[in-house]
C-alpha cells in the first residue's frame, strides 16, 4: 500500500492508475463525451390505456343519456 501526499491510501498492483498532473501548461482530456444521435422514435399521440378510458367514458355518457327520460315529458319537473 502506498500513501499519497493528501493522506489517501492507494493499493499497488497492475490495476492501479498513476496520477500525473502537469507542473505547468494546460491539462487536456482525450476522452471528451460528445452528443450521440439516435434514430427518432415514433410515439403514438394517445396511449392504448387512454383510448380505453375514453371509450369507457363515452359508453358511460351514452348509458346516462339513454336512462334519462326525454325532456318535456309529463313526469319530469325541474327541481329548485
């Protein structure tokens, strides 16, 4: 085991990476991450679950309209 100047302990062996900092000049990195473009994905405007929910809502509204008595019938009076 090696102890660095900042107090950190570094193991010795083949897998260790030696830290090298320049004394003067600029520090350059070779592995810079760039933008990676991929193929655009086509997304549906409405999901399947949203379409099912809308279908259920339409069916419920139609059922409510069918069970409601027609307006102007003798048995229906507006409630206050």
